[in-house]
């Protein structure tokens, strides 16, 4: 599988209004008045289910939304990679090409029966990437960490992970404990039923008053998955704007401020 991941990442690299959850959700020190000039936008495109992102729309619709929305990073949830007869097919790379971004595939799990790797694709501006690493959570699940520009010359360590089973919670939080620092902006997805377990594990393992953990509220409170944001106390999650792209595929525009 390691060689498959490396091949998939190589392919990716060359292929080239609803507001909620504001200041009161941030833990730790008092949050100052919102400075929008220090605020970055992270876009998450998702059905918030096991459904493949492009099962109900074309990649061009998503690419158009990306091009027309100010952001620093875009996360395409569930752009599963399928093994074809001659190549690994990942529609996230098509979206990257259309939107002129660098795609990085972040695996979650491997389905041998269906010949596919379940995972997400992170889209980055080529000129803002300075370093990138993927860490093993457990088995095929990976945690992405990449240094990139957040806004106006302010750097961040953008991180992402998706947790689809209970046995991933403890090892994921162990990675958080080792890797989360003052520059970290972690945007991930987790099965809604596992959210209390994740929050409890974070509370037990991360030092109090040094981080902020937020569940990003969405219109469908019965969605199978939910988005979460984990940052150090140097960042503040300010809110989310949710818009429909096509059918039940939505874009979640997360606003996250770098605090002075």
C-alpha cells in the first residue's frame, strides 16, 4: 500500500446564508474583537456522508465555486481514488487542474473489495507551499500537515484528517498531542456518533487553555459526519457560511483568525 500512496500523491502533485459557531465556542483565553484582515477562509466541500463528492455533480461545478470564493485552502471531502485497469483515478485531480491548484490526497482507509482508497483531497496554491508531511494515524489513515500562507503574509500549519471509526480516535489524538502547535489550523471530519469520544479524548490529552476545539454546525443536524476545527490559542474560529453547490453537496466557508 505504501507504494500505492506514493504513486497517488505523485499523480496529484503533477496533475495540475448560514452562520454559526462564533467566539463563544472558543476555549481558553478571552477572544479579542474580530480582525477580518487577519482572517483566513478554508473551504470544505462535502456531503457529510460516505457518498463520493462527485456522485451528484461534475468537478467543474466545484472548481467554479473554488475559483469564485476567496480562500487559502480548499478541502474536498471523500474524493475516493479508484483503481482502474491502467491508472489510479481520482477526480480531485481534475478539480485541481480546473482551479489551478496543487492537490494532495489524504487517505482514510482502503477497500480491497471495491478497489478504492477512501480519502479526501486538499487543494493548495502552488506559490504558498513551503513544506508538507503526512503522518500515520493507524493502518491506512493519514494526518496531513502542510505549511502554507493563511492571509496577508501570515503562515499556518494547515492540517487535515478524517476519522470514520472508533479505533482511530485514540491514535489520532496522540498525533494531535505531538503535532499541534501555535501555527496549527486543523480542519477535519468525523462521524457524528464519534464526536463526543473525540472531544473527550482531546480534553483528556491536550493541555487546557492552549487549544480551541469546535464542532462546525451545519444545516442538517442529522448528517452522518460533521466538520471540526482544532487550533492553538493563537487562532480563533469566527464562523461558517454554508452554501449549496449542487443537490446536497455544500460548501462550508470557515473563517479562522490569526490572533496577535
